[in-house]
């Protein structure tokens, strides 16, 4: 997804500068000056939707904003303007310490409002003002661009800009109600009828020095899971090593252990098991647990220092906690055994129609849902035509699924499918699956401004689902999606108070909607897009502290918070960072790339702890 331009709009801090006079600028920082007070009042009272930042096109630099009048109000006088401090990443070389200086890089000649020439980009809806050129000697460097805001040629604010990913939220996947609810990623949610799918999660402790697990080791566990009538479809293993020893050796050991578990489970069935293995050292629990021992000071040490200390008596003394850290957290996704799975789609269609002809409806239903599984798995919507049946009450369950699947494969069919569902509803007015699917169609029609659907009519239909037995989490999911649409419409209409109310509704109700990990990331980015960064942090904070946190949640949390020096100084936060390093070192190091190249900002390296962590982790 292309990132919107003006995510480089939030600032780390306003920096007090010593007195210098480059280009005739008075850089004595005095927030009590009347003109600076006026500047800060305008800046801090701007609408949250107003964004600004520095944009680079080739070697030209532009001050860009979503609101032309904001810049006019901020810098109204002839001698009001900005100067750009061009900062090179070379300032943060690991073999030197960056000087505590007023200007971090090369200060460009100021641009004043009396010389501003504005350009409007219709596609991106932004105004841009040229503010300088990248110096020739820096054109091949990794660069960032800080802003000095000037009133009467005097400094009022110095901004360090950073990259904060945020996006308007697409609608949450609502799925379609067939025999159970099927989502776009082909995942299923059991209804209150037949449990065709199971997910189990459990922990396998690892014995010290035990490198492999044979089927006989796993058999008691397998039997305890009571998997009769189910096959394992997918296994996800997060294998953790205790932190003593070399990282390379630990990860190799854990990978071998995890693979032996998979092989043992595979030996109990013929269908292949889809496998995902993630290995890491268990720094999260070590740094938490060691605080309660006589070796608590280890929690303040670097990773290298801790490993060097974990030998001999120290290692022996800490073995009781280290033993708890060696384990695999296993998630199994299982499907009920299907005796028809080896038949082809064509064979199943023949059997399906034969059973319908014999009025063997229960058997036909079994065959039909095996067909649906195969059509979804093979992505073959062309077979749906053969499953369309006469519009009769006895065929309503089949026709509801078949017509809804047409929309599943092509959501442009929303109006056609809704029309077909309306005909089915006449035969079975209380059918909750039809009503559920009609609401899904109406969301697409509302966004397309088609079919006569309005926000009011859709909200009424959503709330009516309760009396037909649709459970609360699904209704909340629909209502959140409705408020996503409302917020976007209010934004376009510049009705910011109403937009804020819609966003607040989403934040207040998300816990009731059974969000996936992907939904959590999307919601956090959505809150950030509407300048509710504090709410986004609050949303992700509990999950970021978990050992098994999803990588996307963890790294977006870091994106939101790593600029906060007060937070990064806390031991708990450093544990979170260590977990990120263990899960994906390359992704952690990328946080320190230039802000305009998908990093957060390399100026994080002004912080001594972050700099030492970066140099230890990311520089060979």
C-alpha cells in the first residue's frame, strides 16, 4: 500500500538552542516572546486533520500541508518562515558519539512567507512550498529534514519529524454466513450447529539437552487432545530457548525440537500438515523473572553482558527459572475428517444432485459443504453455476450459500446477489443467514451509493439481527464498520466533531467484536490516522507485553512509542524491544532507517540507550 505523504508530521520535541546567528536568524529560543506564543497557539490549536511535513522530490525540498490557510496563519508576516536542517545519518556512526550541538546537520538558507510560491497537488490534496535544495555533497547520504519555524527571523520551534504509519481503515471482514461464517482468508467460524473446525493451543516444555521428540514422546499428548474424527490442518509452533549459550546454537536447537514435534504429529495422520515455526530466545520471561532473584542486576545489562554472566554458578543458580523458559507454544488448527475429500468436484456435483433427486437432504447437505470447501480451496467459482437450484423453500439453505459465494468471489455482484437473497427471504422470512448476508451486501451498496441503502436503513437492519439470533460480537463488528464509513464521510464533509464521535464509538466498542491480530493493527493505524495516537498505544500496550505477540502488532507498537524517551528508559519497554529483536532483527534495525525511507527516524540515535542497542544489534 502506498503510504500517504504527510505521515511525517508529528514531532519528537521542541529543542532549546544556544544563541547563534546563521543567515541572520536569532536562534535564542524564548517561548515567552509574544510572537512565539501566538505561533504556538496556532500550531497547537490546529484541527487534528491538518498535517504538514517536509517532502523531497529529487534534490528539491518542499514544506507540504493539507491546509493552505494553516501556513498563512502560522507564518503571516513577511519575515516569518522556515529553515531546514539537513541531517545525515553519518552523524550517528557507531565509532563516534554525536556532539550535543545546536544544528544537527547543514542549515539551509531560510525561506520567508513573502517569497512563498505555493503549488497544489490535486491527486494528493496537498499544498507545497519550495524551501531549498539538498546540498550537493549530501545527495548520496541517508538524510532527514528538521524544521526551524521562524517569526520575525527569530526561532520559535525546532521540529524533528518522524514517520508514523497510518491509514484509513478498510471495512473489517464480515464474512458470509453459509453453514458457518466464512471469511476472505478462507478461515471459518463455527456456528452453534456443527463443530466442523477446532483450534487448540497448548505448551510443550523442553527438557534441557533433549534435542528431538519421537512419536512415542508425543503420543500421550496426542491422545489427551481427543482428536478422534479430526485431522490437523495447520500447526503453528513458537519455540523458545532459555537465554544462556550462543544465540545461533539456541535457535538451531529450538528449530530441531519444533520440527521433531511436527514430524511426530504428522506420523499420526496421512494428510499433510501445513507448518509454521518461529524460534527465539526467551528474553521476555528472563528479564521479568530475573528481577525476583539475587541476580536482579542482570536485567539492566546488555544481551552480551548477560550471556557472559550465565555460566558456572550463576547459570546453576538460575536453572529453575531457565527451565521454565524452554518450551514450545503450539497452536493446532483442525478440520473434521471428511470421508468425501478424495472425490473430484465433478463427482461430488453428480452425487449432490442424485441425493437431491432421492430427497436425501441430509446426505446432500454433507456433499454440498464438501463441495463448497473444495471450491474455496481451489478458487474455482465457475462451479457455482452447477449448484444453483430452483427457488423453492427446501433448497433455501443451498441457494443462500451458492448466491452468497458469487459475491465472495466478486463483490461487484452485490446488487445481483441481494436481489436473489430477497427472493429467498420471501420463502423463509426468519432465516438469519439470509438476513446476515443481506447486511453484508448492503455495506458494499452503501459505499457504492447504490441500491437505495442509507446509513440509517443499514443501522436499522443491523440492530434487527439480534432478534434472529445473530450473536452480539457479529453485530458489533457490523456497527464498527458502519462507523468507519460514517467517519470517512464526515471527514470528507469537514464535519470534524461528528467524525470524532464516530471514531470514539469504534474505540469504545472494539473489545466486543472479537478482533483478530490483523484487526488490532488496522485499528491502531486507523486511530493514528485520525490523530488519536494515545488511544492507539493504549489499544496495543497489553498485547505488546506478551511473549507470543504477533510481529505486526509488536512493531507497530514500537513505531508508535519508540520516540518517547521517557518510555524507552523503562525496563519493561526494553524487554519489549528485546522481544522485537529476537523475533525479527532486520525489521527492528529498519526502525532506524531515514523517515522518508520507511524508517521511524535515525535521529532516535540521539538517545544513548537506543544508540548502544542499535550498534550492538544492527552493525556487524
